[in-house]
């Protein structure tokens, strides 16, 4: 009997109708549907491990997971054929891009060297952006928000932006980009880091919005971060505007 081989699967999904990535009891998740589709196509029990977890309503333009398979090793189906077959089973809101053979010890979560997110905001009523962007009535001050974003990059401990009672070994993250960009009647926040805490991006955006509305000054962000207290930061913004956009690995 052949040993199992490890594979990465790259996918994208519209998170509107899902309770996030990770399997949960009595709720439809992306991981559950992906596991089921792979199990049907490969005719063996498949359990995927994701590069992270996205919350209910959060979208992913780029997402990786890994799984082990014996039937693929035996050459019963080509990787391209498996992608086509899995996509035929999955709903239209989930799309597999490719499946890649990797080393046995490769890990979708722990081997990722950077992750990038975008948060989308729009200001005019648009039926095509409902559940895919956060609509605001008044435009915030982008210059002030970017000044505050530059301050955030100076720090590494982001306990103040983390969901409470999470089982993480550290709240330290290295942010390499945090920037608001305006164009086409839309405002997009770009952020890249080696790792993110639960709810971190939405809490950062909520805090920067306070700056943009001139409720607090950019320099006030220092005291918020140094307090390491979630209650001092801004309210988490709606999930609909958040997209996981890129995951990087040293070997892909």
C-alpha cells in the first residue's frame, strides 16, 4: 500500500453565506464543504488544514489548505482533473484554483511567511457591493488615518486589537504594510503581516476610523496599543468588507 502524499490546495471564496472557514457544529463552513468534495472525488476520507481561519461573512481571494491523499499518489486522477471535479461539486461561491504536491512536512498555516488583507469601504448606495463592502455616509480623513497606520507599524504587540480569550502563544505580529488607498469612489485599507490575531484587522480598521472621524488623534493610537487592552481600541467593523487577498510561502 502506498504512503500518503501531502498536497496544498489553493482556493477563493465569497464568505457571505458561510460561518467562516473552520468546521463548526450546526453551521455551514468552507472547510466542511471542501472536505466533503475532496472525499467524494478522491474516494477516501480527506481532512484539510487551513492557512488560518476567517470569520463569518469574511471573504478570501487567496486561501491555502493542505491535505494528505493516497489515491493521488497512485495516479488514479491528475491534479487538473481533481480540480475540475471538486469545482463541479462545490457551490459557485467557492472556487479551487489549483492543487500542488508539496513535501510531507509542509504546513499551510505554520509555513506561511506573510498574509495580506484588504478592507473595502464605499460611500454611494450600490446594490452590487452589499455584503462585499462597508457603506459609509461621510468620508473620513484619509491623511489622518494613514498617519495613524504608520504609527501602528512601529509596534509588534497587538493585544489591544485581539479578540479576548484566544488560544495564541503570542500577540506579537510584524506588520510590513498598513495603508489606505482611495480610488473609484471606494476606500481600501491594505495590510500585510507575518501573522494576524483573531479579529485584528477589523479592530484596527475600527480604530483608524475613529481617527478619520477626528474622534481621536493619530498619536492617541500609541496609548491604545501600549495599553494592550481591547476595550480601548475601536469597535470591530462589519465582516462584509474584509478580504484575505494573499498568502506567501517560501517554496511556492
